[in-house]
C-alpha cells in the first residue's frame, strides 16, 4: 500500500490480489467476484509450472536460468481512491471541475496469457475488467489526476479484451542478453542486435514514448500528463488500446521504431476506423542510449502524424463568430493531417533516484484530438 499526498488531492493507492477491504456490500461483492475469479484462473494455470519447478529442485537438477519460457500467466489488480476538498470558484459551467467536495476511484484487473508460438515468436492475450467514478466526468482538469480512469466506462464492472497481439523477434547477433519474465513478456535470451515486429491489438504506449519513471499510472505517477508527451495525440480508442503494427530495430546503443495504427471514428470513441490507409496514425521514434557519470540515460526523439476527419478549433471559432452560435468542432470536421514532435530525456541518478524531462509541440493547427497543446516540464521519481 502507498499513501500519496499531492497539492489539493489526497490519494490512496492499494495493490492487492483480491477486492478492496470493507467497501459498500454490493460494490465489494462485485469486485471480489471478478478479482478472485481471475486470480484463481491464473493460479490454477500456473500450478503445472510450479510443480515442475519443485520437482526439478527436489531432484538436484541444475537450474536453467536462461531456459526460455514456453508460456506464462500474469495478473494485476489496482484500486485507486482519491478525494478533493471544496474550493471557491468565480465561475462554474458544465465542463468545469466541480467546486464541491468530491471522491473518485478506479478499479482494474488485467490478466496476461502468454504463449511461445515458435522460435522468436510469442502471443499475448489480455482480458481486462474496469470500474470507477471520475471527478466531474473527467471535465475541468487539463491533466486528470488518475490515468487509470481512461479505461473506465461504468460504475459497474465492465469486461473487455485489452490486448491480443503477436511479437516476432529476429536476432542479428552482437552477443546475447537475458529478457526477464514480465507482463506481456516471456523470459528468454535474445540477441543484443535484433528486429522486433509487434502486430495486432495493443496500445501505442506499449512500444512508443516509454518512460521507466512515469508511463504507468498503476505503479508510477498517476496523472495523465505524465503518461506521454502532452501534445502526443497517439491514436487509440477510449480505453487507450488500438490495432496496428510496430517495427523496431534495437542496436547496441541506439534504436529506431516505426508504427502504423488505426484512428477512432470519433475523438475519444471506442469504435475504430478500419480504413487504415485513409485514416491512420504514423509514429517514428529515434532512441540513443548513453552513460553519464557511470549511470545509464536515454534520449528519444518522437515524430507523429495523424490523418483523420477532425475539426480545427480555429475553424470552429470562426464559424461561431460568424453565426453567433456556440463554437463546436463537430460542425467543422473535414480531412486534416496533424503532425507533431517531442523530445524526452531520462537519466538515472543512482539505484533509487531518476529524473526525466519532456519538451513537445504540435507542428500544425490544433484539432479536436485529445491532448492538443504545448508542454515543457520535468519531474523526478524515487524508487
């Protein structure tokens, strides 16, 4: 359990294998049923592997640390509770953060079912359950205080497929390195120089704009603003997932990544536009790894281009001024291409402290895609 205090908010983040303790009876029964069912499924599936490991240890056979995993089962459950005090406001509208005292929470459970298909290939399937209540229906905050609420669509548990993708790795030599078992990652040995193709249903942020200090609101900074570049309108459905493909070259001290993804039919909608060569999002990322004072660091340049039917804010303002109506980007949607760029730096100071900074800007007029703007900021995180 972690207790986090931020200006204006009191936040309690709990990570546990089952439902949160002592909530309201109806809420508790739903969460307990969902979490215990998924945890039980993972436990039953892992029993053969555990028995095999114990048998090997009892026979005195040498451990094979580098033996690749043929399958793996992982699970996570996160419950985040937040509360804000009341405050004075000279103006409050329909899209404002409520000035009244309020509470918010999110609950999510995700299961990773991974299997090795053939040499260098693995498949992962992630069923997910979410539930929650945001502050003011996510209105009124430039950076909502809980990134998990991007996936929440109901005050009742909602079950859906989060990911279903294949990852193929081709080794190019240069020695080998060990890949540890992790969520959506099978343990094994890979070449230090390699090409990796990821295709299917996954999230753009699973591959691009990675940040070991602040990309995951479940274990790191919870505010949406830390999850990616502020102006990075990465293509995704309302829950943050998508269909597409990403190709990576990973070298000794540098990498390059290229991705092509679907766009949503409407901004922040669940339905995706399957016309992937008419409406799409293209992403290109360059990465340089280095060492500074004996500590590793990473510099990344991210470039992106979104092509979709979008409404420009400038067009909506002009139409509103000409007609006297309230500006609405839905009334001025047409074919647009929006491009942007971002630079990020991450530096480890020691084993317990790291710092990172991001600077980004869109290079075209702002449109009705989420996250439009300009941002330059820095942060640090202790582990």
